[in-house]
C-alpha cells in the first residue's frame, strides 16, 4: 500500500509526499525491491542522478534481472547526454524481457533527438510489428519514413492508422495532417470528410478542410471557405490568418498584409501572424505598419526578445538605422543575445557608415564565439578592411566566406573589388562576372557593371 501510494505521488509530481510513503515502506521492509526502486525514482526526479544510479546498481547486485532498474539507468544516461551508453543499457533489458517495448521507445527517442533516422527505422519497424494496434508506434514509424523522404512507405503506415481511428474525428484530423506531410492529399481529404461526417459542427475539421484547399493549390477556394466560416462562427484569428495565406498564394501581398494584421489584432499572441507581417515588411510591404504595430505594444507592455529582434530587422530593411541600432544594442544586453553574430554583423554594417574602427571591432567580436562559421561576418570584416585600403588583409576573409557560402554574390563582388585594387585584373573580372551571374539584384550590382564596362 505504501509503494502504491509512493508511485501515485511520483506520477503526480508530489515528491515530498512520495518520499514519506517510500520511507514508510522501507521501514516495514528495508529489502523490498519496489520500495528501493521507488527511492531511486525519487532521486532521479530530483535530478540527483548520481544517487539514483547508486541505488539502482545496488538493486541489480541483488537482482540482476530487474528490468525496470536497467531501463531507469538507461534513461538517466540519456538525460545526462550519454546517448550511446543509454542505448547499450536499454538493450540489456532484452536478455530478461525479449518482447519489451520500453527499450525500443527509449532508443527511438534517442535516435530521433540525434536525427539518426537510418538507425531509428529498424527500431520503429520492430515496435510497430510487435504492437500492430498501437497508433502511436505507427505515427512514429510514418514520421521516420518522412524524415528519410520515403513518403510511399510513410503512407502505408498511415493507411493502417485510418482503420484504427476511423471513428474518432480528432484523431482523423491528426491523421490528415500527417497525410498532408507525406503528400497524400487525396487520403487527407478522405480522413477529413469522414471526420466531418462524424461531427458536422466541428470548427477544427472545417478549418482543416479549408487549409487543405491551399495545399491542393486552390487559394480561391480556401478564401471562400474561410469567409463562409466567418459567417458561421464569427471573426477568428485562424480564419484571418488563413485568408492571409491564401492571399500570399495569389501573390496579393497587400491583401495578405491586411489579413495577417487582423489576425494579430484578434489574438495578440499569434506568433505566426507576427512572423508573416515581418516577412512582408522585409519585402517592402507594410514595413511602417509592422514597426508601428510592435511599437504600440511596447508602449503598453513589453515584447519577447525574438519580437524585438524582428522589430530591429524590419527597421534595418526600411533603412531606419537609428531605430534598428537602438533595439539591436538593447538585445546585446540580454545574455541570450550578448554575442549573437547576426546582430553584431548588422551593427557592424551600420557603424561602418561613420566609424570603420568601431565597425571592425564589433564584427570581430561576433566572430570570436558563435560566428566562426558566419560567411556574413567574414565578408563584413573583409569589406571593412577593404574600405580601409587593407586589401591584402581583406582577401583571406573573403576567401573563407566564399568557402562557407559560394552562392552569395556580394562575397564574389567584394572579392572582385579587392582583387582589382591589388592589380589582379583577370581574377577580379572573373569574380565580378560570377557575382552578376548568381542573381540579378544585390548591393553593388551597378558598381560591378561599371567596373566591367557593361551598360545597365
């Protein structure tokens, strides 16, 4: 009874109450394996991993076939980041419980976290084979197949789910979402239509069907379905957002901006709408409206750091460097953004207009910690050095930036300008022509044409 109570409290997260019952159980029988295991569970829940492992190893000395102890050691190793050891320990369970599912579940969790999908596949297949009526295992198997870009196999697994879930509209909606991911839109429509037959008044199912039109390449039908739902259910943030997505698909950016704004106004926590408005502002649509919207929120409350970052980036896209600098510098005061290479790179480019030394120091600060593989930072440093006529020092930075990102035309343009300054005309022309061939528009394109003697 004490052990049962302890387990109940452990599952409920009431650790002090669990400890009381564990101690009472151990007082009745100090050698009781279940009580000792519960004691190890308690230590693990309190992140006392060393103590938990000590207790579990003591159990295994007395009872080597105690599978739960073996598995809990594996789980502790996993949470400590010792992935291979965790897998090795989990496999020991099979010696005593050959048909156990728990070891495979842990292995699949580890392989998924590591994105080792080829290793995850046989584990997922084995779990689904041993438990053919377990919908969760079929979902995991389908997800592994999709990560491996084997949509055909994923669809076979999902087909089995339909027979398991055909009487549950909520699960049918989940199934439809997976079918869309696997590019089986016909099956997704069947799942959603079945769900709608089971619950004709469901807002969620009707919304999923409206979204499906978009996946099928029918934005007009999507917009019409969203408008019909507004007549039935009233204005909702999801419906305004969906109309914005439909407008994007039609390339009507102004309408998209209006719908996403309305979606945000209906629900201020709608992160997706904020991101869409930001993306439009970067394209030059509704930039002032976007920054004004976020500024109005700041007057009343606060914004999460990620939203402040979007605000600063949008100001930079609008060439309002004063406002962008203010918010970038505020972000640098936060621990999670203190050495952010993107922010430091943007600030370096802003500072370069008036103070090349400050710009160079800022860019190199970003390179020191997180920005070693940032082609943008390397290019910025090289370009600042080039503007200081330090072309010999600039060139290695451009070469390193190119090695990381060979498809950036600005890197090729900056390299060409530097080579030209060094008198290496043939190499310079090659780089400038390469820059022009990569894409039509980039900062410095007109100058590259002039240097090559090409008319616009």
